[in-house]
C-alpha cells in the first residue's frame, strides 16, 4: 500500500503529529516522516525528544518515540533538506500528505511553490499529482498574509485544518482534544473514524 507523508514543522503542537503517527501505525498504514529543523526544536521542547538534527542518529529515536520496535516496519524518516530523495518525485506514489503542525513559513512556501526544502517540495508534488494535502496551521491571530496564503491553497483543493479544540463532545482531558483533531484529519484524508 502507498505510504502517507507526515511532516512536522516549527509550530507549536507536535503532539498532534505524534498521535497521528501512532494512529496511522495502529491502522497498519506506512508513513514517510519529515521533521524540519525548526520542527525538531519544537518536538524537543514540547515532547521532550532529544533529536540532534542528523537523521542517521535520530531515526531510531524517532521510531522509539512513536512506539515502533527496532525491527518493526512502517515508518521511514527523511532529512528535511534532502530534496533529491524519493518524496520529491511525483513518480513515488503516496496516498497524500499531512503537515501537522504547519508553520506559517511552511504554509507560505507551499502556497508560493518555492520548494526550498523537502517538506515544501513533497507538498508541491502532492498538489501537482492531485493527492490529498492536509495542513494544520498553528498561528493566532492570523494576518491578512496568512489568510491569503490559506485561501490560495484552499482554492487548489488543499485542506486547511487548524487544530482548534472542540468542546461539544464533552472532552475529559487534553488527550481527548488531541484524539478528536486526529480523527478529524483522518476523515479529511478519506479514512474511516474507527
């Protein structure tokens, strides 16, 4: 089965990405993960990870943090600066891409098609190949620039899904709020809410 691309960028909220990866794993999905340099700093600060920025050193730590055993398949990690890797090519088939959380810098780069790094290039490929792209922008308040970039992407068919808490279902914990959001983005990706 074709993999999902998951990207973590330098915005608050990588807990959503971690839960998304854990949920995709439980569903038997294959994941290609890319963490930007600023994203690495945020996961280290907010999740207590100890990533160095060298993907060769970080790969096994990331797999462990996301619940994978050393010999378990299903999660591949890529250097965010490696724009020559398979994720940068439309001939590499994926089911789609999640950018969770999505910084405004990454969102702007995707909207402009600048492809300055692997995350932006993989998103560009996802758009041009007409695959699902789901962005979870994290910023408040939003400036007119942010809103214009979101509108540009939405008009191309990109899903803009800010991780806004919902209270109508009576959450009892922060985990409930995180789970609700993850179920919502998986629904946007065409996956069931099982």
